[in-house]
C-alpha cells in the first residue's frame, strides 16, 4: 500500500515502482490496485491526474476502500471498521 497526499507525488512514485519492476521482475498489478486519493478531489479529476501514467486504468475509490478487511483512507474510521465485528460478536 502506498500513501501520498498529493497528485504531484505520483510523478515521483511511479518511476520508483517501474525501477523495482525492472530490477526484481515484480510489478504492480493495476487490475487489482485501487487508488484512494488522500486529497480533496472528484473521481473525474483523479482520473485526469493519473491518465498520463501507466496507471491510468486503475480503479479509483473516493474516501475509503477495503485493504486486508479494513477500510483505509481519509474517510475510514474505527466505527466503520469495528461495527460489523461488534455486531457479529453480539
């Protein structure tokens, strides 16, 4: 999982992943990767932000998305994450 708070950081981050892919044979599977912007934006703007990159087709979720069963992102909170577990417990 990569954390960045501005679209400008993407221009710095993507070449690092490209270098890792070339040197290790490992690469980001953009078909399984979801971008959760940490900055205020719309889906349309976020799509424009990554359109010029190899990651242009990546799925975008605003606010939060599940990662290993937990919601992550700027709109995720403890209540959202633990309410379903507490309901099952009860």
